[in-house]
C-alpha cells in the first residue's frame, strides 16, 4: 500500500493535552468515510521533561500516517482535501516504509520517540543510506529496548513549504522510562556510557544534527 505522512503544528500555544484531544477528534472526523485503509495518529500528549538526554522539542506536533491502495496522486488529493483548513502549519510527504521491529499485536507503547532527520551534507545519498540502514538501524536494535521501530524514507514533499526531511522515524517503548531514563535507553548501568559514545559518534557521521527534531508522542489508531 502507498503511505503518506502529514505533520501538523497547531496555531496556538495551548497545553499539549488539549491539542491532543482536539487532534484525535479532528482527524477522526475528517477521515471518516475517506476510503483510507488505515489512519494512525502520533501526537504530543504531555510536554517532555525539561532535563533529558534526548533533545526533545517542546512544540506540540501531530503526525498523521495514511495508507491506501490508490495511486499516490489520487490518495494525496483526497487526504489534502480532508486536511484543508487546519490551523497552524501542515506539511506532507510521500514515504517508503520499512519496519525493522514489528510491534506485538495488541500491545500499546508506553512512549514513542518521533524523529525528523536530514542527511549529513558531507555525505552523498548512497553513503547516507548505507550508514542509516546498514549501520545505525542494527545499532539501535542492539542497544535500545525497542518494542516497535518504523523507518520512513521520504520520497517527496506534497505541500509547498514542507521542510526537506530525508527520514521520519518512530521508535516505540513499553514504558516511558525505557525512553526517558538514559541508563535504560542505552542498555543498563554497565553499558550505558560506552553505548552513548557509540551512538553519539555515529549519528554525527551521517545526520545533520543542527536540523534534527525529536518529539515525545503517543500513538492512536484511528
């Protein structure tokens, strides 16, 4: 199936929980009867901690993932019609999805890390994907206590003004502490420091860290 991703930043600065409830209602209402095979919402529910090893952005975000059998143009046209009129900033992308870790059926993540990334401009496209797919993904699976991992390669932007992201990633954790506690995120007390060094050195090699965006979100199937 074709997959599209839309990112929505609200136009107001209200509390994230209020935005999350509004996003669930709005997206469900707008996609009711749309013909989409699946609609998934990742949205900011609670603000991230002020002190965190992961550099979370505090701006609320909603990510709407839509799957359909139609061609990309037809699916994108229907989705854009459904999202028209949302306040704030809306961005859209056609993506190729790979799922290195399939979340167990019926399970609900305790926390989800949403990452928007761009390649290190010092690398060419082939070298970037070799580092991301061939080295970083296996490293993440080895180190982090992931219960789900979805990697989206951005094919093209669908809306004018959409930032030129190269990848959109979601990583699911059974408990919030698995993501927010550095010792648990990086493999336990004895391995955390060397694992932090490994990951830190590698992401500097293949990512443009100055543009990286991380969000603490919760997933809802609509």
